[in-house]
C-alpha cells in the first residue's frame, strides 16, 4: 500500500504521544545540532532527526505493522538516531540498530550538515533510559546470527541503496528473522523518477523494484497492495496518479511511501 493523507486515529495518537516527527514541544526552541550535542529526555525520542514529510505516516504504520511485544528481539535497519528504535525499546523490546555511520554522518543542513557520532547514540540511550545496541555496519556485513530476530523494521532506507544492494540487504534480513517473524518496511517511491518522470535516479536514490526485494528476502508478502508496489506486474501507475488527492506526498519533494509487511514461513 501507499500511505494516505488521512491518518488512522491510532496513528494520530501515536504521533501525539511520542512527538512524531520532530520531537516534543520542548525541542522546538532548540536547534537540531544543539539537541544532538546536548540531548535531553524532554525533547522526546523523535527530537534528534530531520524527518521527511511522510514520516507522520511511516513511523506509526511501522510500529503497529511490526506487532511487537515485550521481550521481542527487534532489528532496526538504518535507524540512525531516529526515534522508532527508542520507542520500541521503551515498549520493552530488545533492539539492535544496524547502520554504517561514517565520519560524515549527519543530517543535511543547506551546504553543511548537522553532525552526529556513535557517542550521540550513546547519549540518547542514557537520557531516554534505553539500551539500543548500535552496530556500525551495513546489515549484510553486520555478522548477526540467522533466525535471531522476532521482528525487523526499516523506514525509508532501501531506496538509497540501489536495486542490487537493496536485494542483498533484503536477503540477509530474511535469514536473520526467526520463522514466523515479521519484516515491516517502507520504501520511497519518487514521483520525479521513472515510471512517473524521465530520470532514473535523484539525489536520494532510485525507485527500487519492491517485487525484487520480496523475492530476494525469501519471505511472504502478507500486507501490501501490488497495484501500488513498484516492480509487480499489477503495479498501476495510472491508478496511483488517480489517487494523488488522497495519497500523502512529502511537501518538500515529490515522494510517497510504499508500505509492506513480510513474514518468514514457519
């Protein structure tokens, strides 16, 4: 499915409770860099990021679609300092965030960047009272055991990798899930790229074929409308265009969010 503008009531309540997309009210008078340098619990778990306009759908959708439970072992792929990992930890999950930060890691800020380091992640754990483990590698190089996670979440990451690398990541995710485990992920669909526009890529990534990701993962698609998932024969560009009045399009860039849930066979 593609995220719609009209949010479910439980999504709106989640966003209010946790401060999606940019933190609780106390964060609004402080710059992102100040929050990263001196994090405080009063900023909330989502107070340390630059969020795309579709996150108000993606974060609550992912949270509820993952259907976690206290004690669940959860892998967040590409979580950076995003708030979802910390919310899941606050809800009683054992969370691992795998993300290959480098020395240039940070959020874009015009011609500069808001700088963050692994120490930033440590500080967030301390102020939020969580214990999210950070693994500084791509998921396919992280050395995590097969069949070791109950859930995997991944919010708008795979489109940045390109088709081959994204499928490689999906294959590793499939192996890491326990039988019966769920993979809840959102994948950006750019309206300025083929098959909507004339470009093949932009500064953010490409329109990766979701069908290829699913096939590579070895998992079963249990939630997702194939008319709205790029790469499937059922994918219908004209249908999506006809729904644009209802679809959530990011206000600063023409992108929408494809959302799917995959399950590992028992």
